[in-house]
C-alpha cells in the first residue's frame, strides 16, 4: 500500500469543516541528540515556531494534523523517542524523564522561541518534567487529559488497546482493531491514523510503528532521577512511578492549563484538586464530547483553547 505522509491533509481539513486553502507548508526534520539517538518532527509553516505539540504514548506527530491545520501558524509537532520516525532506544526506556531530555534538545534546535508547549497523555507528563527541569523551554504549558494521578485503572482502555496484538495479517485487520477501540471516531480519520502509525512488513503483515518494547525505566534501575538520590520503585509499578512526578508539578513556574476530555476517565476530580493545590494559578477546560484523545475527537475546540491560552492572536 502506497503511503505519502503529506497526502492526506485535505481529508483532515474537509472532515473537520475547515476551508481548504491548498497544501500547507510542512517538512519533516530530523536532529541528532545524545547517545546517537535521532528525534524526528513535523515543522509546519515557514516562520519561527510559536507552538510545540507532543503526542501521547503509542501515537505520533500526525495525531495533531487537524489541530495544526486549524491553528494555521508556524509550529513543531515532535515524534517522541520510540515513536513515529524517531529512533528507538537500545535500553527500551521511554519514561517522562528520558523523553523530557529529548524534548529539551529538540525544542532548542527547532522551536527556541515557542510560546507554548502542548503535551497530551505521556507527552503531557514529559512536557511537565521539561517545564520543571528546563523552564527556559516552556513559556506556557498546556496538558491534554493527563496528570501524575494517572494509574492503570483510569487508563485501562488505553492500556488494553496498546497491549493488543503485535502483528496483523492485513491493513484491514489492524484498522478493524483500531475501530473497535475507538467507536466515536470516523473510519476515515482512523484509517489516516493507522497509515501514519503502522507499517507493512516484508511478509505482508502489518505492525505498529512505535517500539512495543517500551518501558519506563531499565529493570535494574533503583535510583530516583528526580533528584536528591532517593530510592524509587522499579518500573514495573507504573502507578507509583507516575505519582513521583507530582514533585515536578511543584517546580513548574510557567502558566499552566489542564484540558480534560469530558468523556475520559483519565483525570479525576481528585487529580484536578491536587494540581490546583500545587499550582494555584492552574486553568481548567473541559471539552464536551471528547474522550482521552481530545485532539482527535474535538480538534477545532482544542485549537481554540491553544490559541486563547497561548495568547497567539490572529494568524
């Protein structure tokens, strides 16, 4: 099956009801970071990037295509390590602490003057760590449907999908699997998503493009990298691992907005209360008729929120 990653933007626009103004300026850029790793990104527009978009786990930069079309301004959508066209790590380590360091380099090279970092799910947790560790990279922070309060119960539907079959006999088979787990999305939108997020193998089967070996920390790691040399749980207990990220919330100085999908169970009222306790200036926006993937379910509404909160003004 032929695949051109830049051939489907008109479908995105027409499905969302956006006026089609012709093919946008979009280029794929790749940069080298430490340890011979490569980070790939989609660079939208010809000017200095105003926004950085960071996708969730098991996704890629194309999850933001409709949002980017609606924003119609220079921005960068990054493929996290182990996802999309970015390289895989030999140690299989893809936790927020490691991803944040890759984002630091990518933003310095590709979007040094960005006014806003938008992170969804795992990309949101990684952007949170970035704002804590490298505040000069994050002028404003927008988290999409995630806090350090996420656990396996709240994210069960997502985990069940990601931990599904690794190989599929055909493209139709991998698409049907995706449709089963995303009943509110159109077949055409999910078809585009699968084309961006899967690849054909030489034997005719299909598999996902992201590294399914991903883990939060190397199994032998017992050292808490948040600082202070404290002990932390092994990577096998993800709930406790994510809860340690609350410490990073305390260190965030950037104005922050939490955007929740109204139909998503991932962010509870208790999580919101804890975020507000640690970040008294936190803004909250609930998006009606959206699940965890707000950018997929309500892209135009998310673009509106990004424009307002990012103080981006007219394009």
